[in-house]
């Protein structure tokens, strides 16, 4: 917990560079590699949420067609 840390300016700059390198270049590569495996699971969970909490649609103009979908509860809305 802080016992090992960069001790001079050059090491600190190198450490910051490696942190940014990891965030900017490595994480997106890992996400792109994992997405084909997690995508179907995410889609099934979204379909399940849609089944459990169907959207309420409103006819605003009174012509029989539903123009507006009422937003769901925040927990369901943001997970979908």
C-alpha cells in the first residue's frame, strides 16, 4: 500500500505514460475481444427485462397509433 512507488521524476512520467497507454489502447482491445462472448448474454438479459417490464405506449393524437413510449423505472431503463 504505497511501499513501492516511483521515486524520481523520470519513473513517475513513465508510470503515467503506462497508465494512459493501458486506458487508451489496451482496454478497448480487450473490450473488442470480449464483446462477441458477452453480446449474446447481454441481448438475452435485455429481452428478459423487456418481457418482465414491458413498455407502456400512449396514443397522444387519438388516431389509434401509439406515438410515445413511457420511460420505465431508472433501474430498468438504464440496464436496457
